[in-house]
C-alpha cells in the first residue's frame, strides 16, 4: 500500500495581537494509504480538528502560521497556491464536518448543495447534475432522494443531513476523505449506520479515510490504525488491535480504563484520568501529560519524550510507558 | 405562507383604523377647533359658524368621523386650502416625483452600501473596514438637510456648478409627461435629453437622501457578513472547493442579506421623512415639499390627507418586506 | 435594588446559570445594570471618551452660554454694515462673522445650544418615561394589556418618525413645547418595544422561574429583578435617542414649527434663514449644521460604545 498522504511535523500556531501565541498543534506526523482508515483520537482541545483544517487549507489566513509538510499524492498541500488547493478540495480531498445542521446552508436546497459540487468539479449541469445528485443521495441511504433534492436542511433529520453531507463529500470520488467527528452530533443508533456507510464507501472506492473523534468506540469500530493525540502532539500510534489490546502510553491506558464496561461489576468505581486538559505544560521542555500522569518520573518534567518506535508495532512518546503485563489487563477488545 | 400573508394584511386594518382615528381626533383637538384652523387669519365668529355648517362640524363627533372614514375610503380628503385642488389630485400629481427620488436614493444606498459592507467585513481590521465603520457612524448622525446643503453648495453653486440645484427639469426644456415619472417619460416618448436632464436633477437630492440609509446598510451588511463568514456552512462550501465567487454569492451574501432586507422597510420610513427635508432644500416638487409648504400655510386638509396616505404606503411597504422575507428564507416559509 | 431574603439568595451562585445575568452583570449584581467590567471596557475605549468629551462640551456651552457668548444674540450689532448678499465674515471681533441681520453668529450658536439641549433632554425624558410605562405594563402583565399596548405602539410606528413629529407639532401649534411633545411621542414606541421585549425575554429565564417557584411576589420579581436586568439596552437607547432628538428638533424648527419669534437663536431655524444666502455666505448654513452634528455625534458615540461595552457577545 503506497502512502497517499503524509503529514510531517505539522505545527499550527494561532497568533493574536497583544497575546502570546497559542500552539494548537505542536508537530504532528502521520500517514494514510489508499483504502486505509486512520483514526485521530483525542480530547477536545487536543488539536485534532485543527490538524485536519490545516491540511485542507481551511484555516483563516491571518493570525495563523502552519509549518511542516502535508504531502498528498506527491504534492505539498501547504505550499500549493490557493486556487490549486481550491481545485483539489471537493474533488480529490474532501471533508465531512461535525454538526450537520450548521454545516449546511439553511437557505438553499439540499439538491443545490450537492449539484454545486458536481457543477464545479465534474462539469455537470441541469438535469444531468440533478440525476446524479439523486443517485448520490440514494447511495448514502436517503430514501426518496428525488423529493429530498428540493427540500431544505431544516426539513431533514440529523442522520439524513449527515448522509447528505457525506454524499457531497464523495460526489467526486475523492482519494482522501477526512471525517471530523461525523457522528458526535447524532443519536447512538444513527452513529452505527453512518459509520457503516463510511466503511462501505471506503471499501468500494478505495478512499483513504482519516477519522477524527474523541470516541474510542468509534475508533475501534472502523479504524485500521490509530493515532492518539494529546495537547497538540501524537503520543501513541499503532494499529487497532495493538492499541486496544496492549496500550502502552499512560494517556491511552487512562482513556481505556475510564470507559465503563458492560461486563464489569456494577459497583466498580469509575477511573477518570486525574486532573483536566488544562493542567498541561508545553511540550518544549517536558511531557505535556506529566501533570496528570500517574507514572510520572522526574525526567518527564525536564525533557520532552520523542516519538519513537516501540517494539516494532507502535510509535510511542513516553519516558515511562506502561509495562506489557499491566497494559494487557487494561486493554479490551474493541466494541463492534 | 398564504396564511401568514393574510394574517398580516388583516393586522393592517386596525392599524389604519387607529391611525385615522388618531388623526381625526387630533385635528379636531386644535385650539379653536378645526374651523379656526381652516380659516386661519380670517377667523371671525360668523365665518366660523359658516364653516361649521359647511363642513358638518356641528354634528356629533362620531357622525363626523363616520363621514370622514367614508370619504377617506374613496380617497376623498377634501380640498387644499392653498391650491384649491383636491388633496388627492395634489398627492398623485406629486407622488411620482417623490417615488423617483426615493428610488434613486435607495438604489444608491443599496448599490454602494452592500458591496462596501461586504468588503469591509472581508477585510476586517484593515483601513477600509475601519473607515467604513467610522463613515457609517457619521452617516447616521449627520442630519439629512446638512447633506443636502453640502451637496448643493459643493456641486450646484458655490464650488462647482456641474449639477442643477433645484427642480426636476430644466425649465427651458420642453417635454411631455405621460406618466409623470420624468425619467421614464423621456424614454417612452424618446425625448432622451429630457430623461437625461431629469436624471441629472435626481443626482444631488438622491445622494443626500440616500446617505443615511447607505450608512445603515453598510453597518448592517458588514455585521451580517462578519457573522456569516464564521458559520460552519461557509466552511463546508470552502471545503467543497467552490469558487470564491460562488461562496460569496450563494453562501455568504444570501444569508447575510436577510437582516439587511428586513431593514428596507425601516429605510423607506427614513426616506419618506427625509424626502420632506431634502425636497425643500432642492425645491424638488414632490410630496415632501408640499407637506413642508402645507405646514407653513396651515393647510390642514392637505396635512391630514397626505399623512394618512403616506402612512398607508409605509405600512404596505413594510408588509411587502415582511412577506418577501418569507420568500427568501425557506425556514420561515415552510413551517 | 438588591433586596434581602429570596432576592439575595437567588442572586447568589446557588441558582447560577442561564438567564441569571444575560447582560454580564455578574451573579451578585442582579440589581445592577452596568457591571464593573463593562465600565472598565468603556473607560479604555477611545470612541467612548471622544463621545463623552463632545457631550460635555455641548452641555457646558449650553449651561454657561451667558458667560461664553461675547455678544447678545439678539442684538443686531453690525446692522449698519449689512448690504444684501454681503455679510461681514470672520474677523477678530466676530469669530464666526455676522448673520443677515447683523447679529454675531458665534453668540447665536452658543445660545442656540440651549434650545437644542433643552428640547433634546426634555423630549427624550418624556419619551423615555412614557415608553417605560407602556413597556412595563406590557412586559409585566402580558395578556390583553400587552396586546393593547402593542396595538397603540403599532399605530404610532405606522408613521415614519419625522412625519409623526410633524403631524403632532403642526397640530399643537408652533412652539417649543409642541416640538418637545412631538418628539417625545415619537420616542415612546421605541422605548416601549425595547423594554417590553427585554422583559419578556427575562420573564422566561431560569432565575425568574426559580423565584416564582420559591414564592416571591410577582411585583417584587418584576421590579427587583427583571426590570434592572432589562435596563441596559434601554440606557443605550436613551443615549442614542438624545442624538436623534437633537436632530429632529433641528429639523422641526427648520420647517418652522418651533415658534414664531425669529430673534431667538435656534440652530434649525438659523439653517432655514441661511438657505437663501447659501452661495453668498455658506458659513451661515454650515456652522449651525456642524454644531448639530457635533452635539448629536457626541451622544451617538457614547451610546454606541455603551452598547458594545454592555453586549455579552462582545466580539473583537
């Protein structure tokens, strides 16, 4: 599998007049191949959404600095001129966003929002575009698609809106699809359907999918490989099985341990990760997770751990990873 | 949607009813009674008695009001004291002039205001943006007659003399006026120089009248665009790789102009009242100037009739704007 | 206006949350309308300071007119030097020159500010009082009282502002009082709607529901909690309305509605007189205009910056 998309040491800084810079993303590297689904997991504020927006070139121009490299099919997206990037977006690179209601233009019809992509990138118009739009809606599982074309976002249910957004995103069979929390705003039952839909599309079209989420259950469901992010950097990277069965980073184990399990005793206390995401220190000179880490060593406060290969099966950024035996106890089979 | 329209139309009735009642009572409450008002300086007891019987002012108030209403519905508002023609005919003779002026002002305000507001918002924080904010603040504070004076002085007299300073048409120009809309008339009768001249006469008063609405429109457009630009659906549109023009037109402006269109109704009110002052400064023979003249001439039938008609027009325009909002925003339409 | 007992309890963080201080007043200040933070924002705001300075200038000039004006505004000092179309302009003795009757323009402008201030303040106060009363009734009681008040407001709003003022003033006769009353009536529906809207929004908020649940009397709720929290937009509007009142007053006197004595200096009327001599002596028209703009601008700037300072959604 050739690497389709490679992100290398991508930092994103937000600057504001009179205030210190905010480093939303501190240097992220990961890659995705065709047909592969890669997960980007982290809490809110970990920088996962910002990473994807930076890749797509959707961050505001002013007050934002992006560094590093984001290679797509041999070209560095970060160095492309604006109109070249605009041509790629929607056609080869596509994104699905979190809240389907606010992500849709409320005053124009669903049909128009689909056909405009077809018009722009596939040169279709009029009846041809509408027919294709109806077909796309059907593919994503929206019943009675021809009628839906004329309807407006507020007339559709949450699940249908998200499907419509997915239809818009895959209309031109993109090679890379980024889904930013596609199921967070939806009911649990709909979540599963949407994930199935994404999985099906990916298999059919060989799309590379980057799935951004804070929900480990989602990750376990469809990701082939997983990147765990904390405070703007990746702290653990492994394939699904390895991550869930043998998590080595204290943050990852903490996440897994904090999820209540159906088969555990009812009176077992919950084990949240101590502290809060704001108890963090910059990555420059230390491990950002150190203030909350139960396995903290002195070196964790003085030296940033590097993302290093660990046993050939994962990348790990930690001075004192969880020992194998302990991690097996915590690890769980992914929820299906 | 239809129900919405009908409901709003029905609301019109009590409003106009209340307005006519208020006006009626108001005028009857004049010191000395309406008879004294009608007579003005020629007020003697005998004349008053005569007027009273002539106008049926000795009958009970509700009878008077009923008669007034009956005539109002037939658009009979009596006769002007100063010109001795019917109030209605005076109104409709002059209304086209005011409509032309108001349209000119509105076209100016929207045509310049929306793009300016849009670009100010897109270039947030730059010189253009700050200048627009300050400009629009000044615009709403400056009284319309100041602007009228300023333009008149600068471009029609004191400094440059490029544009006419009064009237609708050069008095030396002979032209026919089938519709009384001078610009249109010239086009209809192929007297193009008349059209052009009428247009020239509209420029200065139009600019003066339209500046305040311009300031308001810039303000609202800018604020609306600033809001909309941060909306998720604009980001989606960008993510789809749509062209800049498409994003701007279909996604940003379509939504940003919603709040702007709701103020058009308000602007009409500003334009109508501003017309009174502007027409006076430019001696523009429209409804506004006639109202100003009627004030000094104490021409109460004219005041009463004109005010009622203008109010009706204003309420109707607001109604139309409300209805059109339903057309533009499908969330309102399809409840 | 924070009373003790249930009022104080509710104002505390026990019931904190949505609706408690939508205007950023802070949990302890359920009775206050301008919080400390807003005040701080205001003080650093250059626009606000400029506005305040202009307002202060205007008010001081009006109050101290007899001390500031070099001549009697009604005294035609240079009558002898007047020829048609030729009025002595700026000079050392007459900083702004002289008008067509030979009266010192500077003194007339200074004294003219008194009229404008008077009319502006009185008209806005009356409009404010009337509007607040109506708005309070509508907002506090709801139901048919609300509908009735709103119908009245609709009728008043059926006429564009200036037109309404003209109608009223024309009918009341030409005097300063009629202008004041006319403008007041134009202001009433604005305040009424504003207060009513504000109160209605507040009524549905959580802290009011909580208060009723606890058993606080309706009147106490209205006056002690809802009203103070609804005041901020009203204060902003009052400032802006003052600006409008000054402009409208000038417009009405321009149209001749302020009374018949042409000697009394009044900015609007000075404008009307100056119209004939626009080419010969444009300053006679521009000077009163600029005076009006300065006075109105001061209040507008102040009002706008107040609005920004009090807006919880303050956006940079």
